[in-house]
């Protein structure tokens, strides 16, 4: 990832992981996050509405650091980039997907959960890694163990999967953690109900927790 992009993620430490079933919800969701002073969003490529949602947000809110998540193949990488995403993420590590992301100019963060995967990512010059599924894979204890042999390489992790307002601070206390990925503040039920004020409130709460020493 580009240094300025990593700096923006480090500054906020929160990446909302969004599942959108309706592209009409994209713009109001972006507005709700910006109202909480969060200018980062990850739209997962798990739904038919993902590509159009990214396209709408990219056009209307160029100030947002817009990511596409769950990119599992080359076609999805290309479509995400064409729609306007500036960074991509995956739950696992696929060298072909990483290569395609580089070809199309999409900063990419592959997913890892073992030492071997971390080393493979480093060999591919990927240093901002998604740690997934965080809680199921050992959570904070596992990240502390990974930090021992790998922190000196400059690798940083974005743990995702099971992160909540109750445990985000435990992760962010670790020097190897750049940010956490979470979905509780952008719960699909809140999006479905157009409850933008609650999304803003929960996002502000998350940012406040992340900012505490």
C-alpha cells in the first residue's frame, strides 16, 4: 500500500466493513460515516450491489479512502478498481490476485493467519496484512506471538473477524496492529432500516475508543 494510504488508516485505526445489498444505500451510508469524521470504508464484494455501491461512493465522495473487500479472483480485482476502489482486501493470500492488483494499480492487503502466510506475504512485498478471522485464529495472543519474529520487518496487521467495541482497544494496544476492521457500527440491520444516526453514533464511539491511550 502507498505510504499516505497507510498513514490515513493509522490515523483513524478503524475500517468499517460493509455489506450492502442495495446500492441506493451507498451514499447515505458514506454520509453517516463522514458525519462521524471517519473517511475510510470497505465495501465487501459479497453482494451483487457491491460494484455499483463502490462506483456511487467514488463519484460522490472522492475524499473517502474507498476499499473493496473479499476480492477472491482477478475479475473482482479489476471490477473493483474500475468502479473506483483505491485499495483492496482479501480474507486469504492468493499470489495471482496480488499480481493482478499491482497490474491495475490497486493497493492490496491479503489475509493471513499463520507464520507461513505472513512470510509468503512478505516475500510478495505485502506489509499491511489482514489478520482473519481474528478472534477465531487466536486474537490478541496470536498477534503477540506473530509480532515476536515479524515485527522488525515492518509488517502491520488489520485484524478483522469478531472485533467489537468491547475488544478493539486490546488489539489497538499492539504495536503491530495498524487498525481494526469491524462491522458492528455498520450492521446490515441498521442499513436496512436507514438508521444513519445510529451508524454515526456507533462510529463516533468506536473512534473515541480507538483514540484513548
